[in-house]
């Protein structure tokens, strides 16, 4: 079985899990998962879940968000996550969440913080949770972050689609809003997270027409992937109709989705071995420059 790369995992570890509660993330988890999230998963427990799902490596997000509706924030500094990454360098890599509204004098001013996280701490990508800042991806205040990613040679990952209920933002991350950014930064690797639900066809459009845009399909779960998205993976781009599978990556969305269950749903789609390898592993290795085979 293909050993997968789970690109974007939420580190609900005991020392961080309470931060997510401020933004109401626990409300997305029901029953035992809700109770479990309040305690958090240890690193060892996450590794066991990864092993069960045949996941070799996972990208942990040093998450950064703020809720304008209630003033609460969720911020995991890169330096706090770094010891976990360092303790399991063959199992974890880091994505650094940045605050696009932090002023230049702040220690976490986004371009400077991003450079420190990449150069000093070894993080592999930037993560922009724009829903939680009420900013559209084409907001010019974000351009210094895109420029820094381009300079550092790292991708930027942005959740696309409907806003979480408590973010206080609506319609700020419809995929089509990313179109001018893709055009302005043709050499920048841009990853749209969550397919863009319920506007998945817009993500398909962007991927069909832009080689520097890829899709992280961590939500909704594979059993809910729409036919247009699956068709793009299998049949691909205009005008050649070569497969679009080199622009899509699978992810579990842990802990909101069980990795083994998501992997089982993915396998049920019955992609060819070549396409499955691209979605589960090869594209992530290439886009995030992970240095493993």
C-alpha cells in the first residue's frame, strides 16, 4: 500500500488543544471526538493514527487565526511546534500560520516571521487562514507575504470555501477571488485547501488553467468529492485533457476526519495506481520539497 503524505494536520496536542476551543472548533466534533479533543491527542497517539492510515509523514500547522466576532485568537508560534517537528523529523514537517494584520514592529510581523520559521526552524510552507481575518486572497495587504513566499521558494496554503460559522467573515475565500493572485505570482506555488466547498467547480477551473495552483483535498471527505473534481483528476486540463492528478493532494483533515476512514474512502474511488500515488504522495513531496522518497 502507498505510504501517504497527510499534508495539513491540526496539532490538537494537549498543550495546544485549548487554543482551538476559543474559535469554536470543538463544535465541529461530536460525541467521543468532542470529549477527546478537549484533552488533546499526544504525539504518540497521532503517530498511531498515521500508522493505521498508512501515512508516512504529516504536515503540522502552527495555526494562526483571530475571530473578529469575539476577539478570541488561536496562535501556535512556530518555535513552540518546532521541538515536536525536531523529535520526529521523518514523520512531521511544519506549515507556519501567519497573521497578515500584525504591524511591522510586531515580533510576528508576517514576512519577517515567515522568513525566521523557514530559514531557522525548517518550516516548509506558509498557511493563511483568511476566513479568520476577514480578508479576501486578492487583498493587497497580503502581497508582501506572497512576495516573501516567492523569495523563500515555499508554497502558500490557503483554506478556500465557506467560512467557519464563528469566524465572522462571509464569502472572503471563494476560489475565484484567488484568480488575480495566481496571475500576479505565476512562479509562486499556491495551494487551495478544502477544495473550495461549496464552490469546488471554481477550484477545478483555477487548476485547469493555472499550473502554479494545486488543490489540497482534505475537506470534504473523499466520499463527498463531486464528479467534476474527480473528473478533473482523471481527465485533466484543457486543451490536451492530460490528467490533472499532478495538481491535487489528499489530506485527512485530522482531527475533524479520521485518517484511516478518509484513506478508506479515497481507496474506494479506485484511481489508477499512478494517479493514487500522485495524490497520496508524489505531489506533496514535490510541492513541499520534503526530501524523502
